[in-house]
C-alpha cells in the first residue's frame, strides 16, 4: 500500500475541503454578478491578474525560489492556458446563457473526464473499466440535463453547456500537462507560474476582443471580481495543495461533488435562480459516475455484500 493511499480526511482536512468547495463554488456566484457589467474574457483577466500578487506574497513568505528556466516558464504558459485562460473564459461565457448552479453541475464532470484523458495519455495511469463507465455515466448525466432538444434544435443554452464541457476537458489536459511538464516543481510556484502565464495570455486577448477594461464598475461587481481572484483563485490554490499534502489526491477529488451544492445554494439565495428537476437528476447521475471512477464507494459496498 502506498503512502498516498493511507492518507485520510481528519477534521482539519475536512474543514479545508469544505472551505475549498465553498470558494470554488463561489466563483460561479461571483461570475454571475460580474457578468452584469463585465464581458467574459475580461472577467477571466481580472480573476488571474489580481490573484498573482496575493499568491506571489505567499510564495515569498514561504521562501520558495522563483524559477528562472525558460523551459519551465514555457510550461507555465501552456499550463496557464489549459488550466485558467481557456476554461475560465468558456465557463464565464457559458454563464451568460445558463444559471451559475447549472454551470457548476456540468463542471462536476471534470474528475471523470480527467481520469479518461490521463488513462489515454499517461502510461502510469491506465484506462480501466471503472474510468470508462464513470465517464459514460457523466456523459449520460449531461445528456439528461441537456435533453433531446440538443439533437433536434439549436439552443444557445445547449451551446453554453457544451462550452462548460469544453472547460472540463481543458482542465483534464491541464492535469496531464502538469504531471508531465511540471513534475518536481514546487506546487505553489506552479500555481503562481500558471497565473502569470494566463495573465500574459489574457492581456492581449482582452485588448483585442473587449478593448481596454473599464475600471468604472459598481462596488458589488468590484467585490465579486476581487472575491473571485483572492478567494476563488489564490486562496483556493493554497487550500488545494494543503489538502493534497494532508489527505492525498483521492480525498481531494471529493471536492468535485461538494462544489455544486455551494454554487446552487448561493445562486438560489442571492440570485433568485431555480434549478429544475432534470438538473438534479443529471447531477445524481454525474455523482454516480464520480463514485464509479473513484472506486472507493463501490469497493466498500462490494465488501459489505460479500462479507
């Protein structure tokens, strides 16, 4: 048994996991508020650019050396594209057409798609039956949410849902890239590097498509943008790696199922959103797919049945 497999969720790790789910779930809520005055690409720029000094301060306080290798910074640029610039932009654009809670549910397929992409591209993470079944259930959950109209008629909301799925695939490829190109680098430095990389990518893109960002925004929108950068990005990365060390990658994946309840709750309480029955059923199917991919719940039930 490996050391990672013996790690478990103690009270402090559980609290941090719930806090991580809350701040990541809050990103959908903050995004919905920001979209009232700011276009999606510019929101992505705000999210990454204001997170850079916060995380840089953490890296400095921890005495982590800033990498000077051009190869490493090139890898950070790619990681910034795959893990920040592309998925954030797709999610925020998707939220122009669908509710924040529904976007978070669709984002819940990330773990299953990541397992399949890793299985196809990484020799030490082979594609197994449970990964394939889990991904199939995830797709089934998404199909249930989108409904048969997705195949028979054009609907902007369906396109938005596909954009969210595109974001999850980008996250999946980011995981593979990080493991192959950034293995051995300090995790928090990786987080800072990809934020710098995504900022460098988003500045010219925003200037080209949205123009010079306006600073004349309402207090509420500024609060949402800063909250998204400081809480949902900088703090989230700090919590992510802290939980990874304390509880291991397998337990950290549980955050996937905890994000939607927080995002949905914030949307219902403060934005007046309503989540339909088909979305809840779809979420249940996606959650089942996660359980199959993760394997621990299925193994536990199998042991109970056979003993």
